[in-house]
C-alpha cells in the first residue's frame, strides 16, 4: 500500500489552508496556523492534527485504521505526557 504523505490542513479559526508533508515516524500533535498563528491540537477522539484538520489521515490510520493511530497520550515535547 502506498501512503499519501501530503495533506492540506485547514485552520478551523481563520480558514487558511496549508499543505504539509506528514512525518512517517512521529505524529504531529500541534499545528500553528501560518496565517493567524493559533496553535491547534487534535479534536477529541482524533490522534493528530492531520486526522482532525487534514484532507488525508495520518500514515498509521492509512495503513491500519483509526485504532492504529498514535494513541491517547500526547507528548508536550519535553518528555512528559499530558
């Protein structure tokens, strides 16, 4: 199965659209809108910003389905979970 790694993220606050390349080795939990600057997190029940605001689901979901996504633990980037 070929993964689609390009996804168009849409800011839910200002509507700005920005194409991003999804990482294959990590999930993206925070996305600062390049236009308005608001930092977005995944919606409840979604594992990453691509699953919440993107046109294409993240690589784990593409490969194995929604249950295979990054999980409920969100790293704050400092080695701690929230």
